[in-house]
């Protein structure tokens, strides 16, 4: 009797393990399937309600977390404020000049979005992957809201990622910090171009890889999407979307590794509301 | 735990609620920059109450449901969580749980094992980016959180009343002396 039970237990275990491998083999890299679409359609409204209902509790936990962080952040922000003040003076002059030039060439619209005719769709984050190895969030807007695969996703601070898969009422966003993410970017005003890749497990660090070692990049410079277009191919992201700030780029590092460290502008670990840039022309 | 249809439905509901709570709450809060992961701890507690088979099936189902809602490749979470459930259930079948710390420590250890399992599968599938050392901190903190999550789930017996139908004790009348 006991042996029969053990045999049955082992058979079920083997079946489940084989089942998992079969599922993994069939579904890996295939996007969403019927089961996922069905469950997502049923549960995305429930997740939306749960997300809103649990927001006060989340805010309470965040308050505790941020209180611990506040002391260190205060001194960092003071030094950043000083730098920003210096930049803002130069920025105001540049904006005045920019406005005059735009009027001259009749391009007095939003520099990034209007030029590419994107329609921003606002969405709320309703789910986030629990493991440290994946970096994706689910949002409460899907194909019904005009969202398509590969649409860029931004927050108030900058680029967040792109749409990886779409369901009728929800969509999955592959974040910049996902190991499969890669965004062509350029450093302004240095002009060096490269590819922004993540460092898995660290949402506050991106790597600007494959940069031209002849163009000097230094800390404090801004990294934006490059947005390229060539013979039928185009970047998934429009040019000029803010990505982050170069934190470390020594000449030695740049020449040896052709890399620079970048801190993303968007708080990727704490996303609540995002915008999906639907439609528009890529690159 | 005897698996009656009522108990199976309750396990399914607990799994469903656990996944929804994880996605809508625990994954979206951070303590010291790390989000707690309640699911391995939940599977461990189910396995400690129901044994290896219940643990494995519950882990597989919860993992499958999680992957479906996250629109990830199916099978990754199922494989990891079924392993967690099976090991926890085996522990319950082979050893006496006489210490109140044991379930919480199992939650902690098996959450670490689950995260390493996820990492191993991701590495097998292929990671196209460098991995930060910060991930070690994240894994350790997740395990510590699992210790504190496992404590109320099992030790304070949050799940036990829902999953174990304990026979109601009949009140016996006090024997009375003859003629009173």
C-alpha cells in the first residue's frame, strides 16, 4: 500500500516536471497564447480593482521605505539642485533660441511627440513580476485602447520600456531593466551614440554600450533615444525621449570598454502611471 | 489534511488570492529596495499542511496561474514552485515539526532556493545583459521577508483552519450520581 502511494506520488511529480518543460518549450518566445489571453481578459479587471483597493496599503509601506531613504537622499538632492540651477540658466537661453528657430522652420510643436504624431494613452500599472530576474509590468490598457506590440512606454520622467505583448484589456511592458531590452541612444550634447542595456538586478543602473571612443562623454550629460531610420527599418523609439544621465564615464573606461554608466530618469522600480505612445511614425 | 472537494476548492481559492495579492500588492511595494515574494512561502505552508503531492500540485498550479497573468513563458514558475512544494512536503513527511521556527525557516530557505531556481532557468534560457551583484542582496532580503511572511501564514495558523477539518469535540455530560 505504502509503495503504491510512493509510486503514485513519483508519477505525479514526474508528470508535473515533464509538463512544465513541455509548456516552457512550447510557449517560450511565442508571445501570449489562448489560455493567457483568456485568463488575462477575466482577471485584468479584478487586478485593476485590487490595485486600486490596495493602493493605500502600498502607499503606507512606501512611506516607511522612503522615510528610511530620505536622509541619504536629502544631501544628494542638495548637490543635484546646485547643478540643476547652473544648467537651468543655460537651458533657458537655449529654449529661447530654440523657440525662435522653430518658428523660423514652422516646427513650433512638441519636439518629440508631435513630430512623430504619437497618441499618448495613459495607463495604470496593475501587476509586476515578483522575481528579481524578470523586469516587466502589466498595465490596464490593451488592444481595446489602441495599444500595439512595440509601442514605447514613458513615465513623467522619461522612457520606461516598450510593449511586449497585448491582450484586449491589458498589456505587458518590457522595462528598460529587462535583460532583453536594448535601446539605441545618444548622449547630448556630446553626440556619441550607443546602445543602452540594463544590468540585471539593479534598476538604478543602465549601461551605454558600444559608444564611439573618439567622442568624449562625461558625467552629468543626458542620454536620449537616438531614433534611427534606414531603408525600411526604423528604431522602435522616436528620437529625443529622455533616458537617463551619465553617472560615470572615465576616458580610460571609455577607450577600453566603450561603455558609460547611466542612471535612468524614470523610477522604474516604483511605476504607478505610465503613458503608451500609440500610433505615430517610428524612428 | 484530508483532501476533500471542499478543501481542494479552498486551496485553489487561496492560490488565486495569493497570486492576485502578490501581483497587486507585494510586487509593487519595496522595503529597502526589495519587494517581498509571498508565493514560495505560501506553497511551503500548503505543502507543510498537505504533504509532498499537495505541495507539488499546488506549486505547479500557482506557478502556472502566475505565468498566465504575467503573460510570461509558461512553465518557469510552475517548475520552480512545484519543486519548492515537493521539498517542503517531503520534509513534513519525513521529519517531525516540533519547533515553531521550522516552518518559517523552511519558508526562508526555500524562497532563496526558488529565486536561485528562477535564476538558473533564466541563465539556461539566456541572459543578454550583465548581472549586478545587487541581486545577491535582493535574494537574501527576499528570503528574510519570507521568514516573516511564513511566520503568520503557518505558525499563527492562518491557513490551517481553512484547510484542516478538525473533528468537533462532543461535549460530554458530567456523570451524575444516581438519584440526584
